[in-house]
C-alpha cells in the first residue's frame, strides 16, 4: 500500500492541494505505525521542520470549521507516507510525506540523503484568528524576516527589489516536476549591506533548517559555493499587514517562493526547489553513469 518502485511515475507526481494520494495515510495506521512514521519523518526534518509540519496538519479541523463543511474534505489524518524503492538494497530509494499544504520529498543513494526537494510548507489559515488557538501562526518567520529585510532597504534598493505592486495569484513554479530556470530579478546579494546580508541569510536559514542538521549543512555549503552575491531577493504586492504579497529568493542552483495572497492574505504557500537537484536528478544521473562504465 505504501511501497512503490523507485521509478514509478508517482514519485515525481507531487502536489500541495487537498486530493486523494497514493500511499498509506495516518488514518489507516495503527498508533505504533504512526510513531514509526513520525520517527522516519524526523530523519529528514529538524525539530523545527517537524513542528511546522505537525502544526500544518493540525490546521485542517480549523479550516473545516471556517469553511463550515463547504470545502473539500479536511482531515488532519489525511497525510500520506509513500516509499519508492527498497531501503534494504544498495539501489537508490526515496520517500515522501504529503497532504494538504505539505509535501516533503527525499531521495537517498547508499542510504545517504542526496535530495530533499521539492520541499513545500503551507498554511491555511496562516494565522488563527478565532477560537482556543487564536494567534497561532504555522510559518511566522518566513513572513516576518522577509518583511524585516524589505523594510531595511533604502529607496534605491527597494525600487530594485519590488518587481510589482501586484502579487501573482500563486507561486510561479506550482507543482511542476522540474522547476524552470527563470531569469533572476530583484535585488542581488552584492547590493546589500552587511546587516542586510545577515537578514537575508537568516531568511535562507529558516528554509534550510527545516531539514535535519546533516541535510541543512550540505544545503548551506552548496549555497555558499554557488555564490551568495548571486542570490536575488524579489518582492511583489503590498508591504503592510493584511496585504497580499509574494517574494522570491533565487540563486544559481535554487529557488524559494513564498506567497500570502488568498483568503484576505491569510493563506501561505512556500517552497524550496533545486533547478537540477529536485528528486535527486543530478546525483542520480551521475550515479547511473558511474554504474554503467
């Protein structure tokens, strides 16, 4: 039920909307199986990432109340675990946990993590505004640090960073299997002051450190190697609380997108993509070349 061939088409068929998934859901698991599933997730996510994922799942009953039953089926247990390939073999394998507003994908070669993207975290509501959990925010730093960076910019920097006063309708990369390499826009890292660079670095770390420390360390090393000065920060939409907004952080090898647009700017989508490394494509390509020499 949860096992698929590594090259099964569904391994790259990912999404973040409420829909039926392949795999085994938390609803179908025993308590012991749920604990094992959580232990597996904790091999790929840090405590920060696991907490965010848990909060995102827990928002489903709140969303059900807000929609008064008019929307899709909302259930905190409709998150699915899928395993691709055989973890006991020496061949590449991977796994995914996915449901509404959550898709975490991992690929391993020789049981070492080689890819942790696409990595999607969303939240609806972004801020709980009524009831016993009033004030809860699933992804606060992704918004707050970005706004701190934007407000630190002088007029010349801001003119370059703000690419539109209208936010797009959603993240531009959507659920594409391969993120398109798009022309970098916005304010490049070499135009930032030292303090502004530290703010941008804090924002990048907020995404990177959702992953387990060993994965996060590799990600940061790759980011620095590719050139921090080449990282661009772009903003679209309003800057005040409650205004729809979007930002993009793009480097030579990766793309981060964030939006808070829907439901009166109380509905977040955020994603990390690697242009060549989603689903481990770059490493797997080299792995297959080496294996067939």
